[in-house]
């Protein structure tokens, strides 16, 4: 089992050395904010939403400085700790309903808009983030997932989404595992290295965006202008964008509408050529379980297998070293169940991360207070959707109008979450319910 390092950072914005960023080389971070500053626009959060928003604001206002603040190092937040799936086609679960077809199309338009923006930015800045645009495999091994596979295929057919149904033999030929009995390859979608993506986006921002890392905002003073107080300085801004996903409550907004679910997974060492030869015909792939609590698995471009099969309610906290080490036994069981011939291959890294979840699975977009705007709550699908929401929010805050803005504004209202201790009980049960009947798909 790999050695695990100590948690870094403040108790309010914890981080650690467990994540995709540790697979990358060193990067020189931007310095924390100090002193007093006056800007027209400030963005809090340098994940995919904040980066997209700051970039679009810079394009709309090339003669103005855009201030971008992040509490952590770029790549250490949720945007750099997911499994690296940028979806074009969402999986809604259950039998497709004729009355929801417009909603399905709306969400997928947002996904596609974000994917198109990312493609353009990655190509334009030559960002090396292992971008692979060949879709994903949605798979089923046990009863509930197999039933869901039928629902998903009917949805794809009704929506006229390009896909290839696959039986167990076809999946084994592609992926090198006999665990799955049925599945489907959805042709749209991108696999990527999430920490490399956000690092590359941050390091290629327009010249009029000023990024400060390790700069948590401690307090927002309302009024005109708005005042942001930090540990070693302050900033006054005419308008403020919040791109902090599930952590927006720490800044005083949506306190009863978002929770954080903690995920965990492990990476193997780089596989040998012989080991990779036994993993089917594809040299890189991604698996999404058709059971909501099933494992997410990837063979990465550099030849590691990454398996994520943990989700739990920990009050939006990362796992401690001891907790993460304990979870690796669960990761190990899921790995060896899928790849028994690789049982001797050790894990080299472990990671945990937090996804923002709403009670009713909706997203949040729009104005929160005078001159304060927010986008977030992506329920595990934030890479493409968060990018679209960020760019659209920049335009919306500038009194813009577009089809994308209308799609984002059409998100259902968030369902209220009761306070503690009912919050903790309800969140715990909600997360645990994801695993009901997961069986072999875990």
C-alpha cells in the first residue's frame, strides 16, 4: 500500500497530496493575494466553472482586470479530483419519459456547449491533458444495472444519440474484463487528466486575468462596491462571481441546498506492456457503471488503471490518511474482481475528492444578491457542464441573452435540505441509498 502524506491547508479549505495532481510535474503557483485591490470583476473559485467565467469576462472586457481567487492550489479542488470524464450525454436513470424529453435535450445541450468550449481552449493553448474524444462505456454486471441498461438503450435510441450496444464478450474484447454482462459505448464524450486540464486552463488565461492561489475569501462585505476580506489583504469589486460549487455555503449562500459527497479511488502503477496486452483491444478507455453506486474505472493514457468505488457522506471533507488507507481494501476488491490476472499489480496512489450534490439533482445558476452571481451543484457531471455554466454566467452577469443562458436558467429550483442533525442523517441515507443493490457493479 502506498505511503500517504499529511493533510495541508486550513480546516475550512483542506487539501492534501492525494490526487491526480501528484501524477504531474511541478508547477509554479501564483502567489496569494496581499494588499488592497480595486477591480470591476472578481471571481472566487479557479475550478472549471471559475476558469471559464474569468476567461469569458476577460474577452468581454479586454481593457479591465479580472481578479480570480482560489482557496487552494489550482488542481487540488474538485475540478482536479474527479475521474476525468467530460460528458456530452447525461444518464438520467430509469425508464425514459416522453414528458421529460425536452429536459434531457436541454441538459445535453449544456453538456455539449461546455465540451465545445473545452475543446477549443485545449487546442488553442496546446494543453497536454491526455484529451481523448472517443466516448465512454456504460456497463452492467448485476440485476439492477442490467435493468438500467435496457432503460438507457431506449433513451439513447429515442434521443437519436450515436451508440453501440455491447454484450459481455464484446466488452471483454474491448476492456479485458469478464465482469460485465452488458453495456453500451456512447460515442460522444472525452476522457482527460482533470488536474492537467485545470492547470493548463489556469496557466493560459488571458493577460487581463490576475489569478491568486491559496487565497481563501474569509468574508464578503455587501454594498457598492462589494468588499472581499482575505487573510493578508482585501479586494473591492463592482460585481462578484461565486464558482465554489458545494463550498458556496462557506461564503453565506445556499446553506440549505447543497451537500458534499466524498469519493475515493486508487491508481495502479504504470502497467507493463504484457499487462496492458491483456486488457482488450483499446489502449485507453473509461467505464461508467449503469448502477448509480457502481465503480468508475479507467485505463489512462499513461497505462494506469484508476478505480473509484467509494462514495460517502463526511460533511464535505476529504478522507484522512487513515480513512483513505482503509478504503483501499474496497478499491482492491473491486480491482481484483474485474482484473484477476492483475492481482499482483500494486496500487501506487490513492485519492479522495468531494462532489457537490443537490437534494433533487438540479444545478444552480443565476443571481444570488445585488451584483453577486453563482453557478454550481453539478452532481458529479461538472467538467463539461461547469464549463458551460461558467461561460454563460459571465454573459448573464453582463446582461447578456443567449440560448445557452436560457438553458442554464431553466434548471429546476433546488430542494431545501433540513438543518443538522437532520442534514447529517438525510445526507448519510441519501449517499448510502446509491449503493442499494449494487452487487457486482461495486
